[in-house]
């Protein structure tokens, strides 16, 4: 058997160094790339807002907008025309909700944005988690209409849960869009009231970076791309438009120097032969021709090709959203949630680990042996809380009580989590992206946190 370049680790390192140089030159002079997720309670106006944004940026052909306007008029839901720009399937249109995380691209002055449109409906939180694991930054959309903001924000509403999920999945930059301000006559008082309520909550939830609040209306298009024209808003608001807010986000660092980790979000057949996996480059880089190993099942494969935005490329780097064309592996031996890595630096695999978690506002306390659903990047896995190791002081992290009998809402703790089969997991201090977990029970997020020990 002839040795190929990728059999030799030393050569591999050398090639990677060259590729890193390619990476730096490729990115130099290019717009920075940013993955943006848009979250908020159902009906907060997310789809309308984004549809309007894409249209006003000239991203959508006038003919298509016209067609959507005609179609929506026919079914008596004229206001849906903009939302349809994003909702591609018929089912979503009929139900008037956004179900999956659809991708769209657009550009601001300094950035190239990939939009991950998150659904607001309760049943679809698992999709939102998937989107949030891919996101660098987020817009939290709230409906300023009297009564509606309160419904979305108070218990049962999705605004808080979405914000908590974002934070626990590592999204630290967030802007709040105070939407539908047309319904309250552009009231400055209403805007301030909402800003005050949310800012207290977001601080508690652990968002430390300065948060921008943008007043706008997706339906009328006010303060989305162009500065406000309506007297009601322009008389008191001189801050940035929504597009300016997006352009002002800071791009997170891309951990290209770390070991290669790719999380599998989807597996699909190619039109020709073989199959591809799409997913997120968590850390490191990968090149065409590389030998890889897919864990936890320990399946070797070779990267035959890399697709980014439907065109072929030779390398992919941390932060990229790409598809890998694989050979030498059976499609059945792969699953969503698996991790692809280099044979020279395998991702740890374990069925028992400890995490430092915060408990959300839950109705029933958490106890030993409780079954939960574990979310980690694209992985969704049945698990149990196998030990309550210690309860911690929320702000100092000191141990308050060892082996507590239960954990109440809003507390902080070290817990041991066990899964029936081994899964890929990293210490948060090593690879942040694979060291964050979220625990859910009966469709509600009960806790989220960071992996501190792997057994
Ligand atoms: P989503 O569930 O968050 O995606 O919300 P949609 O974009 O589907 O909007 C929900 C409803 O609110 C629709 O009937 C929209 O026409 C309406 N809507 C959206 N944005 C605005 C707005 O800025 N002002 C007003 N008055 N209504 C809006």
C-alpha cells in the first residue's frame, strides 16, 4: 500500500502550516464572515423583519416580492408577503410559522452575514438550539405591542428561554430589536419601558457585553436599512439602523490553531455517487485528501471534497459552515451529532462527565437519577443526571453544599451526567464549542452549562 501525504503526521503539520497561510491571505481584504441567528417569541415579527431587510438591501428580485404580494393578497394575509421571502416550504406558509433554520446571505458595509432564521414556536426549540450552535451573534426580537411584549417575556413566553439558551450555547453578543413600534405610535416611553425590563434580565442571564436596543417596524420598514422617516420615531431616535447594528457586531475569533473538530448537522446523498455531511467547523482546519475519523463510532474516512456555498474548495477552517464529501465509509455508520476529527488528535469519547450548570426557573427541583435530554452542538441524546456533586454560590462559584439532595430553580451546581452510549465531549477549557451542554425535560430547558471533568 503506497503511503500518501496524509499518512505522515509531520508532513501533515507542514501542509497545515501552508494552509493556514492560505487562510490568512484568503481572509485578508475580504469582508468578515458572521453567522447571525434571529430569535424571539412566536409572532414577534421575525420573518417579516428579515424579509424586509433582505428586500430593502436589494437582495430579493422585485418580481419575486411582487409575486409574494399578489399570492398573499389572494389568501387574505397580505402582511405575510415579506415573511415568505424566508419561509420556503408550503407547509410553513399555510401555518404562517417558520419551522426550520433556513439560511440566507446578505452583506453589510464590512461584513458578509449568513442568516440563521430561528423558529419561535415552542415545538421547534430543538431546531433553534441547532441554529444557536452555529451562530456567532444574535438578534432578539420582541413585539412592542401592548400586552404582546408581556406575553412573550413573562413565564411561558419564549423570549427569556431563547435568551438563556443563546447565552448557555456561547453566543455572547446580542442586540434587542424592539419591533412593531408602529403599533404604539412610536412611543419613546414604551420603548424605554421594554429596554429597562429586558436589560435587567439579560444582565442576570450573563450577557456582559454592551447590548444595543433598536426600535423599528418590519412591516413599515422603519429604521431597518434607511434612517427613520416617520416623525414619531425620528423626533427622539438618532441611533443606528438595524443594518448598522448588524455591521457593528464584532467577529468572534476563529480557533483555526486548535485540533480539527467538525460537528455533523446533516447527512445527504450526492447527486453523483457517495454522500456528504454538512456541518460546522468548530475548530482547526481540514483539507481535501485528509484522512479523518468519525467518533464516537471510530469510523475512518477520507475527505474527497469540500463544498462551501455550493462551490468546491480545498480547505475549510474553524467557523466555516461546509459540506464534506467522504469516501471509505458507509453512510449507515454516521449520525447527526457525530464529530469528525483527525486520526492524530481524537476527540475524547465518554458516557459520563461532570458539568458546571445553572438551573433555569424550573417548577420541579432536579434530583438524582432524573432522565433528561442532553443537547450538545447538533447532538441530541437521552441522558440522566447521575449525581448531584455540589451546589455552588452563583456569583463566587464556591461550594455551598456537597451532594445536595435536590437542586432548586436559579441555582448553580456541579452535576454528573451519564449517557447510555459513549458520546464525543470536550472539557470547556480545551474546546469551548464541544464543552457546552444544555439539559431539557419534557421540552423545557432546565439547565445549561460547561463540561468540567470527563470520566
Ligand atoms: P414570526 O413568527 O416572529 O416570524 O412573526 P411574523 O413575521 O410571521 O409576523 C407575525 C405577525 O405580525 C404577522 O401578522 C405580521 O404581519 C405582523 N407583523 C410583523 N411585523 C410587524 C410590524 O412591524 N408591525 C405590525 N403592526 N405588524 C407586524
